[in-house]
């Protein structure tokens, strides 16, 4: 799981299915579903059962985070998150 302390995030599933995990449980989002994650909410998500297409609504800070993560070895991701008011949770 991870958290963005200052940024909201939202997904709208176009095709397929996403599963979101929160401290209080899981949400399965099928095509046509929108999931909003307010700032400060620990979460993660994954595709379920095959290809999935979705729209993700991000702030500029989260877009920059993703851009840096794409150019950083996975083992160093924990060092990147704090630069963007975010954290990977144990």
C-alpha cells in the first residue's frame, strides 16, 4: 500500500476490472465504476482477470511522481515517494 498525503486520486474503469485495497477492506471496480481516493487514504490497486482500461485523474504532483518512478529502479521507489508528499507503507 501507499499513501499520498496531499493529493486526491480517482480512477474510472472503462473495460475490465480493478481491485482496490484499503485498510478497511477491498473494493472491486468493474467497467463503468469510478473510485475516488481522498488525500491521506492508504491504498493500492491491481487489474483483475485480464486486460483493463481505465482513466486515472491525477494532480500534477502525482503525475511527476509516476514519471520519476518509471525512471527509477524498483528497489529505490521508497526513496522517491517522499519527494512527492507520498509514502510506501510497510
